[in-house]
């Protein structure tokens, strides 16, 4: 059964308003074009209408594409599986020893899960279970989880608040420069282009929250990406691998340090 969440309601409202705006735009265009047809036909003849008619056809195609995108967004909003945070809280007891009861791990090599996008966490759990993402401990932990279990756990951790970290001031400027501006000479884009200025990510694109994550864990993941460790169907992982391979170990350390204090 599909659960209605606040984010889904927002997307439904957004899609509805967008559709209404497009319909209004189409009505205005039709009135203008009809008026133009009549004036042109009366003054200059039928032949001059043909180019304008072609233009309207192109405009109509673009309008249909806009509507299709909005409808797909609406479909996505209504059909993305949502977990039960309360059920996830009960199930999270098995995760607490490593990731903390509220998803804020104390060991810096284990990631904070608190505040992470629900669908991102659920996908990572699924990748661990299928063996596409390699981790001996996690593989064993998720082996008995159903899809509903993984969604519930992801929903619970998503509802928790991330503990704010801090950065080593000695590495701060280098990490900040890469995160906000990339490395132009190597054509490396700014991290914030995908993960946001404040490191909150983009749930619809599958870009995770980075803000406040342990620097040791982030460094570990970036080094793995640099080594080309990605799953076959992980497009975002492939992007990260293409970026990380150009970063030096020192730059990765500085970047991870900056992200730890980002909020």
C-alpha cells in the first residue's frame, strides 16, 4: 500500500499547479495564433500561414513534452515506496551497535545514517543484500531483510537529526575550494553542483546528504571511488569514480574534512 507523506503531497501540489500553468499558457497561445491566422489570411493570403502553422506544431510538441514530464513527476511522487519510520525504529536495534540508536555512529569509519535520504539508504541496503556493493559485515546484516524492512529502516534513519561535526582548520580552505569550485585545470566540477551548497544532496537524483558525515568514512568512500569500485548499474557511482580518480590523496583528505563540518 502506498503511504502518503509530506514530500509526496508537495510533489502532487507542484505537479497540479504546473499543469494548470501550462494549460493557461496553451490557451493564450491559441488565442494569439488564431487572431494572427485571421489577420494574415485577410491581408496576405493563405500561403503565409504555412510557416506559422509549422511553428505552432513545434510549439505543441514542446508543450506535450512538458506535460509528460510533469505527469511523470506526479506518478513518481505517488508511487515511490515509503517506509514506516515507527516500524523502522523497532527494527533498527540490530543497527545500533555500529550506527548508533539514532543513526549517529560514534566510530568514524562507520557512516552516520541520520538524516540521509530515505530512498538512498534503502537502495544501499538493497545493493548490500544483492552483493553488488561489497562489505562483509553489511552483507551478513541485511541478508534476512525484506524490501519492506529496508524501506522502514531507511524511513526511520531519514527522520533522525544528524549530529553536527567539525573541520580541521588546517585543511579547511583546500577542501572548501574543491567542494565549492571544483578543480578547473582538471575539469572536476564543484561537489556542490550535485550535493548542494550545504551538502543536503538531491533525493530525486539519488545524490546523498554529505553534510556532517565522518571525514574518515567519506575519505574511505572517495578512495574506493578513486580505485574504480562501483556497481555495474550505479550511474552516480560512475560519476564519482570519474571525479575521484583525478584527486590526490591529500585533496581527498581535505575534502572529507570540509564535508565533516558542513551543515
